[in-house]
C-alpha cells in the first residue's frame, strides 16, 4: 500500500506530491491525461506572479509562496520566476493594492503615465495612474510542471474512478474540474463552478521586458483585464472570470467576442506589431463563491481545490499546506 496517492497532476497536485516526497514519504501521482494537458488549468508557458492583493492574508500567503518559489529554483537549478514587476492601472491610487502592501511592508511606488512609458512598453490611459510593485512578473508554468513531475512517480493516463478504491493510506484529491464529482461519490461536497476562459496572445513591437499589467473592474477591487509576458509570442492577455459555465474538462474554442474585447484594450496599452491576436486558446477556472481555496481533510481524503483562477502563484505554499494535511492523516491513522 502506498502512503499517499495524489489524484491530479496540475500544479497543485504536483506541488503537494513534491513536498511529501521531499519530506521522505512514499507518494505517487495519478493523472488521467498527461502532465501539462490542455483540458485543465495548469497548462501553458506563464502565469502572473504577484504579491499585490487588496486583502492582507493574500499578500502574506504570496510572500510565503515567494520563499517557496526561491527554494524550488535552488532545488531545480531553473529560473521559475521572471520578475519584471506588476502595474495596476487605476483611476485613483486608493483603488489599488497600495494601502495593503504598505501594511504588509511590501515595496511599491506610484508612477505617473510618462514615467511608466519611459520605463516599460506600457501606456497608461488618460485619466489613470499606475501602482508599480517590483516583486512580481510571471511564473514559468511549463518549466514548473516539468521540474515537479520530473522529481516524482507520476502515472500518466491513469484515471481514478473512485477515491475510496485508491490503494493508499491517504488520498489527496487535486483533480481540478473533475474534483466535485469525484468527491461527491464519497459524500464530500465541493461548492465550486467550472468556467471556460479565453486567453489571447500578441506580438509586441517594443523589445523591452514586459511587466504584468492589471486593470480593475469599476468601483471594485476585482480584476477585469490582465496581461503578462509570454515566452513565445511576447504578450498573453485575458479577461478575468468572463467565460461560460461548463462541465468537467469542458473543452471548446476561444470566445471571439472576448478576443475582440482584448484586442480593443491591449491596443490602447501596449505597442503591438499588429492589432489582432496571433493565437487564442482556453483554460478552465474551478471557482469557489469567494474565490478562496478549499484545503481540508475528510478522514483519509485530503481536498486540494486551490483554484479560482489565481492559484498558480501560490503553489509552493498550497502544496506545503496540503502535504501537512496528508501527513496529519498518516499520523492519525485516518
């Protein structure tokens, strides 16, 4: 019998398994497709990394994750974070994350539009200002998955039909959009909804490094448009939480209306080689009502639904927490 089996080889499952293996535990990972498959939430080349949040607990969790990323970089010998900063575009500084960062002791600065354009290939629209936070940029999603999976016993093309039937002392369910149905079969409710989100890619005419850029929804500290560096095309752009609700693994094509909306916005903010996207694709968000993570233990089953469209940056911290829950399950004999 295996001590711990992790179901799902997205970044959350792999991070959990990696921390368990690092602590000396016998762990295997079941993945119904392949590592980095495009039916989930962890594929692609880049994800935003940032410390900037409106709530202090998220900032502190990001700081904890930052330390974990640095450790992973040492252990892998890879540069997993590329930190060219984060720019929040707001109408007034009070709408930004600045006050929370200040309380948490995180460095930031206000930049006027001309200073932004002098330092970055970014244009701040008329009537807006920028909050810049330097310890931000992107996490290399592809390199991260390869590093974690390469250190583990990952059984690809091995689906888990029932968690109760998995031959292990503890089972960690990190199955993304499939988690709700898997857990329901064992009487565990997971209150999430799954949406298919569209992202588009653009080529930049300015060769300077690109910071991540966030535009907020009016009157709310919720992301609307966002952009980040992409190692292949140059720029990746998305509209946060704008896609339709779908079933587990809900594949489908990009939404052309959302791509057009991205093209309108990105043309105002970035110097482009061409006004239209050069590529578009989809990914899934598996989201709780408050966009917080579900990290809990039910007997020998540990639930890791750390998603809601913003989890990748927190992977080292979330993996450590889920690994600890699994170890507690081993200790208690549950």
